């Protein structure tokens, strides 16, 4: 999946009037996107989707931005507390899920023709590119994240001269991965009356992918030539 848009917001610990965002998409956010594409309601069973292994690659780090929002009760007109909300601007990620073949195929079709429109963490964050990138039954999740072309914006690719770039990947840890970090983004229920999330083990790593816009310096480059009028 390609997750790119003007704004994204992936909260794992956002509560009440302060809505923060993680620096990369969360499993709960992406599973919510997939559930919406399938047409599932918020109270639907998530067992099959929650069992999917999840990973994400950071192709273009977003710029953190902060916004303030105000609201009033429709009937009384009483002002609600000021809401502080954080977003990632101009970010691009590649996300992948791994699981049973039939479910993956159904999710692929749902992304191509979603029941509910996808959004990037919050309804105010629509994607700016197609989300669906394809299915690879012959590769593992880790292999897919390593093989997918660099999806950063053309202006970002053009600023990097090197022929290859190193990108961070955050993948759901296996039982034999040793010490890992944890994040409370394993969805148990999206029921608005009682949303529930569990801790999930995550592993940070890096992959190296080609830069299609690489512009190597000339072999005999002389940085002082311009000063001599040459």
C-alpha cells in the first residue's frame, strides 16, 4: 500500500483534547483503512484483520505540524475545549500486510474498489495517490518492503544524488526477533463506545533501494571552476 497525502495522522496514544501522531503509520490505522475498504462497520469483528502481520517503510519523512480546533454543542451552543491536533505533512510511506492468501486477495480487491473511501488516519486526511500497490504471494512481508521501488516525491528523489538510498522499516516482530520495542496499536475493537488496543512488538531496521533520479557528479568535477569563469 502507498500512503501519501498532504496530511497524515497516525495516533497510538492520542486521547481527549490532545491528538498526537506517530512518525509512521500504525497497525490500528491501516487495519481501520482496510476494514473501511471492505465495508465493515466499527462494531464488526476484527479477528482476521488483527491477525495480519504488518510492516511499514518510511519513504519520505513528514514534517510535523500542529493545529488548533474549536467546536460547539449543536443543541446548546456551549463551547467545547480547544483541541490540539498534530499531523505529518508531505509524508510518503509504503505499508504491507501478510496473511492468508484468500484474505489478502479480498483486501486487494477492496482497495481497488473500496466501500468506504480510505483516509490516512483521520477523515480530514485523504490520500493523494492510489493506495493499492499490488499483491506478492511469492514474497514475505520483509522482502516486499525491500523490493518495492522508492515512492518518495519526484522533488525529493531529485535532491538525492546517490544511486541508492537507505530507508527505515518498522515491522511487526516475530517470536525469535529478540529484544524489540512495543507500541499500543494492535486493534481489538473499533467500537466508538469502547475502543480497545493491545501492545504489539515492533522491530526497526533499514533497507537499501535504488534512486531512479540519481545524478552523480562528473568524474572531474572542479568546484572552483565557476569562480574562474570556466
